C-alpha cells in the first residue's frame, strides 16, 4: 500500500444510520444500511470530493471499546464501498475505538485510520473519560504488520482534555512518542484553527495535518493554505448531518478548495 500523502485533499464524512445492536437502531437491516451508504458515496464522487471517512457516528452513546457487531458491520459497509468506488480515498473512524478502527481499515484496504479523542492523553466526553490507545494501536500494528497510516486527533473540540499541554507539545508527542503518521486538528473558529496549526508547525514542519472540522465554503480557501486536507460534513449538508449532500454547496466548496491547491502548488 502506498503511503497516503494528502495535498489539499477534501474528504466527506459518510455516517451510516444506527447499526444493528446500537441504542438508536430501529429496524433497518445491514443490507439497507449498506445500500444507503453506497448511494451517499456515489453523491460524494459525483460532486468531486477526493474521498470519504466512514464513521459510525449514529451509534452513540459509545464508550471506548467498540462492540463486536459494530466492527463486523463497519467492515461490511467499508468493504462494499471500497469495492464499488476503488478510486476514492478512504479513511475509517470507529467511535471511539482506534484499535477497532485500525482493524477495519486493514481488513478493507483503507488508506488511513482516524483515531479521534483518545490516541494520547485522556479526554472527558459525554460517555465518561476516554484514555489513550496509542500503546494498544502500536501493538496491533506490530502484530499484523499493517501498513495503514494512523492519523490522530489532538484535542478534539468535543472533548475536554485532562492535563492539557500546549498544542504544539501535544502534537509533537502524538507523532514522536506515540508514532502517529499524521494528525487531525480543529479549533472552535477558523482563526483558532489557523493559530493552532501555526504553533504546531514550529515543531512538526512536515507532518501531514488535516483540518478536522469547521470548514465552510467561505473559509476553506484560507484554511487550506495551512492544512494539507479537510474533512467536511455539516456545511455541505446545509447544517444538518441527516440531509443529503447539497450539489451547489459541494460545488462552491470544491471550487474554493481547488483554488487553495493551485495556490499551494504555485508556492512550492
């Protein structure tokens, strides 16, 4: 597997309906959920995105360890999408289990796994305290010899970190002590997101870094001058994750992202 190297890469979140076994699941079969996920991915491709991140976001509330059935169903969904759309970049995000996420990613040949909340340190979330999984993820990487890159969130905005360190120090530790291949970063505003990555770049000038949230058609051009890629969800769905992808908003977003890519390529 070639090493994943983002370059103003735009990824759309694919968040299937609640999976069987989760609290909010009703009566949808896994076949119906797979079908819905394939149709949404088709829209992603038609609207010019570079790829997707598949996340079982609708299975909440979730603690630290994914249930066996969730891992199985996410593997099925990701495999079907990979088979149907092999040219799209694919990331896997399991709520909130990086070990499970890496297992799914390796099984389906994903381009990377995103580990949110709990790669390093400890975070207080609505489901309690989530603790670092970097040791368990490193053990899994060693056992399976997987080549799937690990992209880790640092201080994800929906959690409260315990013993918070300066962002540049926490990011350095995620890469040089916990061995993340890349990072996801997001502030509570575009200005804060830029401030955060400017600090991180003083210690990690070459590490691939995605913007993990807060991107809109109005700010993505400026943000991608600093970030190597972005994951977008709410804005291209008119503010509600339950909506389908809006073609007009997607067109605006991708036009601005492509302008940023051209700017960065000309700057090199």
